[in-house]
DNA sequence: AAGTGGTCTAGACCACCGA
DNA sequence: CGGTGGTCTAGACCACTTA
């Protein structure tokens, strides 16, 4: 069996120290709730400078294994940790990732009653009434739309109509405005699709050519859906980019 | 040095320095993609030791404002760090969202030198050497593959070969194994694509039919790419699902 | 060869707080 | 007061990568 090839890579002293300490904690050498030796003592024990010890402790801290307080010492908080990855976005605009002043063109606005597909999208019952918008999004100065979107919102939130009709508005501007108080979750699905003929005409691509299908549900407290959308993005006009960063979670 | 002992509520020097730098970045004094001055230069400018500078930079790094690389310098990656929505996954398997015992079939394994496309995918220079795998993924009992994947890994991590060849392995099992110490970030891009003829044959779909194109980079500490992949998912075989939850600001 | 961030040492004083 | 972690200085060498 092939051996690991990391023998040649010598890890920094503080990393090795952190691993040693984590292992000791895992094995119970230092028990939950107890304290690690003081930093200066760890220096003496392991024969390193305090900076190195603190760097190692910082790693354990980030992993959630220990917590440190002046005077009180370094307390064991958990015996092991595992990683999870987190992706963050800072604004709704990031979620939709529109660069360079996108423009909207609202194509239609009407009250509809949900059919099977819409009900599935919104997680509602059939024949429920929703306000439906159809829109295309553009980059300024580019004739071809970036996307075609069907947007549904509960009639109770129908003030969206007013905000949508104003000066090339962001379709989600009303959600942006309500987001701090209302929308607590967005559920998004992405899959490949063949662009339907009607959308293809608007998007100026060949019918059934490749496209991105993105559906979103906007939920408020209590898992109530207040809005939902389906967007179609043709090939080469849009890309979803996501950075996952590691985050430590205690067991 | 009996310097700054006047005010009692005074924040640590490195915190103030971090705030100064964050403000400068926000205002555009240092633009996106540009570099901050070298650490020693920052020491001179602000009249502090390198340790203090590094502590400040570490804060900016944690906020996601900068990234640092030997020789290359400290580059600005974002202008502000407000995060509102977060999507979490707990394991790599969640990222790849494979339900019900997926199976792998490795089609090829060879050492390649990066061409333009591969270099772009991996963020490396052309003609760098990488270990390349081609594979298809299946649901048990289903003849049609879920996806076709090209997977690249640095030869130094080549023990992946052994783990891949074993009993229908998860292609990323080696990353799972190394994850605790190594992979701290995954950058993912998703877009629509027409399935290329070769992939189409393997996937048993018509050439140029709609597909999902997903590229991923796996980064370790220091923003080094240790692996990357491109996967093609035909229509109706796969869906990426993401839940964004609001995260209350902790300013 | 030069210059970057990464690591590490040795030592200092400070802020906090229970004994 | 003593002893903890928190902050900071001054300086050193290393690893890496582009020119």
C-alpha cells in the first residue's frame, strides 16, 4: 500500500504543538472543564517561546476546543471538533450576482391562481392566488437579456407592484427593504434545463438550448413562503459563484 | 516604552490599526485586487512592530477583506465584510449532494501538464503538472451516470490514486481525510453548458444537450489550490439545493 | 538575487481579579 | 499581592516565487 507522502513536509512547530494538545484533550489527559497548564508552563514543557504556544492555543480556540480568560486560565471546552463549510453572501444583490447596473423590463403583471407547477414552486396549495410578474434582466447597453424571470408574491405584499414599476427597479428591492424584518430564509435550487420556446424567444437563443434553471423561495418566520421565483439563464450569460469557507464546530 | 497609557477605554493598537486599514479599504484608498503595502512598510508607516501589523492583518483576513500570500503580498479581496445570509453544509458529501450510495467508475488516470483551460480552472500556470482523473458517477442499479467529472490533484497529494482505486471509493474521500488539517476553502462555480460530445457519449445523452457545469477549487491555508474539478451533470439527473438563512449582524 | 509573508525567539509591560 | 492571559517590541531566519 502506498504510504502518505507528507513525511517530507515539516509542519510548523505551533501546528504540531496544537495537534499534540488536541490529541491530549481527545484522550482525556486534560479533562473537560479542567485547565491546560499556563502558557509559560507550556513554554517550559515543550521548549518553545510563548508566541509559539499562543499560536497553537489560538488554533485550538478557533476549533472551539478551549476558551481562555485572563486570570482564569485556559479551559477545555470540548474534546473534539469537526469542520463544516459555510458560504456567505453579504447582500441580496450578491445572491443574484448582478454586476454593472442591471436593468429590468417588466413584461407582465397579473393575478394568477396557482397551478400544479406553481404550487410546487411555492409550496402552496393549488388555486391559491398570487401576483405574478414576468421580467427580463439586462446589462446596460446589451440587447440580449441575462435572464427571464417569473416572480410570484403574495397579494398581501402587493405593494411590490408600485416599487417594481418605478424607474428600472430591482425586482427584489422590496424584499431588500423587508429583509431585515421579514425574510429569514431563501431556498434555492439550481439545475440544467432546455430553455422553453417562449423564454428562448425573449432571451434570443435557440429553443431548447442549454440554460440554468434557478428557483427560489423566500420564507418569513414560521416557514411561510411570501415570494418565489424561477429564472432561466442561457449559456454564457451568467454564472453562480460560491465560496465555501471552513468553520469549526464543536461536538 | 511608556507611550499610550492615557485613555482607559483605548482599544489595542492592532485593533485600531485593523479598523484604520478596513476603513481605507472601504473608502477605496486601497482598491480591490490591489495590494496593501508590505508588512515591514506598514510597520514603518504606523510606527508599530511587525507582530502588531500581523495581528491587525489577521483580523482583516478573518473578516475576508484580504488574503495573503508569500512573495505575492497582501491583496484586497473585498471592500466590506457585512454578512447577512449564510448557507451551511456539514460535510463534503453535502456539497456534492449524493444520496443513496453513489458509485464511481474511474475511466482514466494520468499525469498531465496544464493547458490554458486547466490552468484557468486551477488558477495555476500553464504547463504545471497535475494528476488527472476522469470518472463517472452512478446511482446503484442505474445504467446512466449522474455525472462526468475531471478531477485534478497536485502530484504531491498523489496518494489519492490509491484511495480512488479502492472499492467504489468516493473521489473526494482523500480530501475528507485531509480536511481536518488542510482544506479551508472551496470555490465553486455553476453555469449552464452544452454537454460536449465525449462527455455526452459517456453520459448517454445527445451531444450538446443541456447540462450543468460545476467547477470547484480546493484551497488550503495560504490560498493554495491543491485540487480542482469540473463536473458535467445532464438535465434531470441532478439538482443543487441551497438554503440561505439570515444571520443577525454581530457588529 | 531580492523581497514577500511565515515562523520563531526572548523579553517586556499591562489589565484583570481572586486570595 | 500574585499570577493569569493580552499586548507589544526588536530582531532573526526560513520558504517561496518572480525577475
